[in-house]
């Protein structure tokens, strides 16, 4: 596996965060997902007045990667304006683990 450029992922996540649509929470989040092909997929949170319909930045990035035919996830950076690191929610973790390396071997 090649070396992961986390600085580049961080820059992409910060840029994606600028495009977030977060009028209800005021909590814009950005993410950047690196795949095995070397492509990077940015994502931002997209809120909705019906809160359960909101999309997290992580799932937005993942959906873009999957729609492009990617299945091999290598790394993800998630950013928000917080003093402490932010962590994916349970729904995002479930979506990410579907495509995590070794998942098929673990369940098959």
C-alpha cells in the first residue's frame, strides 16, 4: 500500500466543509475519503428540516465513491470546528464498515 498523504486529505476535507449546508445545526462538517485507486472523494454534511433525512459528510463522501465504482477504502479525514476530534456517527460507521478492508472475509 502506498503512503497516505493525510495533509492532502485534511485540505480536501476543510474545503468540503466550506460547502456544507448546515442552516439548522450551524455545525458544518467536511470529509475526504481516499480509495485504493488513489482517488479522493470529498463530502460535506447536508441538512434538511426533517432532521432524520440529513446526510453526514462521511456518507456523502462514501456515496460519491461508491457511485463512481470504488469499493476499496483506504483512509478518511473528518473535520469540524471543534477543539476535540469529531467521530463518525453510528450510521456512518455502519456504512463505512460495509466497505472496510477484510469485511467480506470477516462475515464470509
